[in-house]
C-alpha cells in the first residue's frame, strides 16, 4: 500500500447534481419528557478503536429530515469489546427502528443491547470459531443469537401492548477478532442496509441477496474478482437462511418469542477474509441507498479512503455525512481499515 499523502481532500457538503433541500445542520430538537429524560437520543454519536490489523470508525447521525422535523434518531449504534488480548472480540451492532413508529428509537437501542449481551456471553466460543474458520458453526450460532434477540424485542412489544410491527427494528452486526493473525470479518443480521468493500480503489457491493434473487453486479461498482461462483475467492457468502429459526431455545424456561406477528425478514450472513489496504463498510439504509444511487458519493469516499491512513473521528464524520439529494434518513456506518 502506498504511503498516505500529506493532505486529505477537502470535505464537500454534498455529492450529486445539486444540494439537498434540507439544512445541513440540526434545526429542531426532539420533544423531551421531564420524567423520561433517559429516553433522549443525541443527534450524533462517534466511536473508534484499533485492534489487531484493523482500525475501526463508527458513526450514527440523525438524518436531515429528522433534524428539520425535531424527531429523534431512529438508528442506534453499539460498539463493544468483549475479552482481553488476542482473545478479545469487537462487536459493532446497528439498528433502525420502524418508520413512523413512536418508539422506533427505543426498539433500535433495545435490540442492540440484546444482541450485545448474547454475543458477549458467547464471545470466547465465537473467537474460537473465527480462528478455526468454522463457518457453519458461526452461521448457525449467530442465527440463533439474532433470532433470540429479535424474539426479546417482540416480547417487549407485547408487554407494552403494541403490535410487533409497531416495535421492531432491522439489525446489522460486524464481528472483528482482535487477534492480528485472524483476518476473518463476519457480517450478520436482518433488514435493509449495505455491506461494501473498497479494494484497489473500487467499491464492491457485498450485501448477501435474498434466496432466489440473481442479477448482474450493481451498476457503478467494480466487478468482483474471479475465483468462485460468487466471484471472490476471499469472500464466502454463506447465504440467506429461511426466516424461521430451526434451533431450540438454548436455556430452560419459556421462549420469549410470540408466535403471532408479521413475516420475519431473512437472516443474512457473510464471512470475508481481509487483505491489507481493504476498507470494509457496514451501514444502514440511510447511507447504503445514496451509495448505490449516487456515483459522485462513491467516488468521493473512494478518493478519501483508498490507499490512505484511516481518518480521525471528525474526518470520518465529515466523510459519512456528505449529503445526496433525495436521501434524508438517519445514517449509521462502521468502516474498518485493514493494515
């Protein structure tokens, strides 16, 4: 990888043919209840870390529309390290609450906490599976943890007297082992969003597709290298499983998952081996959609991130907040730079 230049490109306010209609900065604060101040959600959160061979930057920011209307951020972000030394495991979890639902931000935060607890309690086994490349065990185990966490969310909806669709969230997660000898990166979750990789200056869309969906690579993204039916010998798309959970509940006692509710979204899983110089980007739909729709945004981020040292937190904030006309939802993203 070539040395980083002395200067980063100057930040831009927007990408595309014209500026978005909304103001670039927050306008209205969400309404506050004096007896429920713990329910307030900050406009923006930033986090970062460096473990093993990777550097992490993470952000969750209120979208332009919510900033203008004084609505809370529906996206939630959790970054957590479980364990110490080479046995540590870093989890990045992000969730998006249902649109137009009053408790969307609470549902998103709750499901992040549930998956965090589940992964944290099983982190030693997960680290062993990552080191040994036990892809089948990882897929089935993470499916079980995800289904259990979403089941807790459905149980919480029932306790509040809400329909499941009124208190739900999409969930997307990334597992990063701290061991520098292990370059396996694992994505899992349910719901809309994106998983992208910047390699050799070109973006690749790695989002696992639902069963039965085929087609050419997304326009504007570099073609995946040859080597496997999926096109990438270093990326193992272990597919999308059926939404029903075939695994028994691992602990005694009643299963918290109500049988009623809307159809469940499919579980998505992908494991990839990182190369030096790669940038892996996991994000909610608020950033994934403009990345897929707007070539100018892809080019701008590729120019700032490819072959460069990882940005600091404030630079990462500026990069990921670059706006695109017609895209005003919350943005949550985690990017991993590989040394």
